[in-house]
C-alpha cells in the first residue's frame, strides 16, 4: 500500500471519517471489559437472519422450531468454518504474534492471550466462504435427518443470509478488518490504533511513527454491505417467481454474491490474503481511484468467487432440467410454499 502523504497524525482530515471499534468500556474491579462494535453487529445480523428465516418457515407451513434448531447448529458450524479459514489465510501473522508478540518481554498470561488470539472472533476476522461451507454441511446433514428438501431449505435461508451478512460487514467496518486500499475520496475511512487495519498496516511499515489512525482507505466493508442489502431486496422480489424451482433462489444468491465479492476485492487492501496472480492495470486503477501500481487481479477471494460462479452455473443447469414438482415436505407432512 502507498504511504500517506501527510504525517501530522491529524485524524480530522477533510473527507475522512474515523472509525471506532469499541462502543464503551466497563470497569469492574481492576479490569476493563470492552463492548466491541463488531460483536454487537454480528449478533444483530444473526438475530435478524434468524427472525427472517423463522417467519418464512411458518409461512411455508414448516416446523419453525426445528428450523431454528438447524439454524443454531449451522451458525456454530459457520462461525467455526469462517474462523478456521481466516486462521489458515493469516497463519503467519497468528504465529508471529504467538511466538514474538510485540517484541517486548511478556508474562505467561500475555503469551497465552497472544497464542489464543485466533479464538477472539469478537475482534474481527471471519471468511464468508468458509462459513458458507461449514453451514452447508451441517444444513445438508440436518435435512437428510428430517427428510426435508435441501434445495427448499437453502431457499428458505438465502434472503436471511444476505441480510445477516450485510450487518456482518458493518461489523467488519467497525473492527477494521477486510479493509480497503488507500483512497476513496469523500468516502474514505480512517481506522484507529488497535483496529485490524491499523495493526496490519503498521506491521507493513505503511503508517508513519506518531500516527494514531490509518490514512484514508476505501470503505470496502460498506461497499459490500450495501451490495448485500441490494441482493436481499432482489431475492425478496424473485422469491415468488422462483418458488416452483427449489434451490434456484439459493443459487441466485450465491452467484450474485460472488459477482459482488469479485468487484469489491479490487478495492481490498488487506494483502495478507495473498494473490494468485499479481496483475497490474494502471488505467483501470486510475478510473477506480486506486493506487496505480497495486495489483487489482487475481486475489484468493476473486479466485474463490470464480469457482463459486462456475459451481452456480452447473447447479443452475441441473435445476433447470428438473421438472417443476414443487418443494419437498417435512416429516410433519406440511408442504413447502
């Protein structure tokens, strides 16, 4: 990433909003307990998605209680899967923190805290595709046990996924993870010391000594959150038209998200994710107000998006070939909508 031009550490530069990742801090005895914006917004996203899925399950005549049971274990599997993938992608950084910390002598408690940082999901760091994989495996197993149609079950959760993920990306914005490259103009956001963005850029030497925030960065988290809200609305519009083709709504969501993610990845600046191929496009970068010499293609996330799009194309072809027989039924005998 390019170095910022002004080095006075002023966090009130015109057009740059400073992000704070802690709502407030409670003092209990001699300890401080911080309420992180990331955790709150993730919780809001999960609650909103669950409420939406529960409402749709009742509309379709399904056993909403069993749907919530499935959703609980899918959330657990999704969080584990997304954090595991995040840990694999950032294994080098987690290892550095565990073995070396900040370079100063550490107590045994500090070493334990540093080495278990991968468990601190409230501080940010989840990979969506890992979460989808974990949730899908548990969801598939649950539908087999309950004798439900997995495509119908996926359609039930598709809008909930989009809405919940939108709130999740707002949480990423609060934590400073999944941050963008330098730029953004009037939309630029600066992340404070202690955020994921600040710590990662400081480790790369991209923040001058004395600065308390990052330079203005593209708010890629907000780009993706806005896109997810648009996808959510699109899915609500399409649901009545696709109800005779179970699985198509879920495939539509995954395809639209993959396109959104591929585009947003061009603005992402958390380079620890790695590039499959470093492909510079100075002219396109200029049009997008990005650093001219930083690669726009092909990141690991973009490769993942292309794979998801290919799988969606195969699934779409297969679903189109099926006869429109209507969704499966639950063991209670209640048909889907």
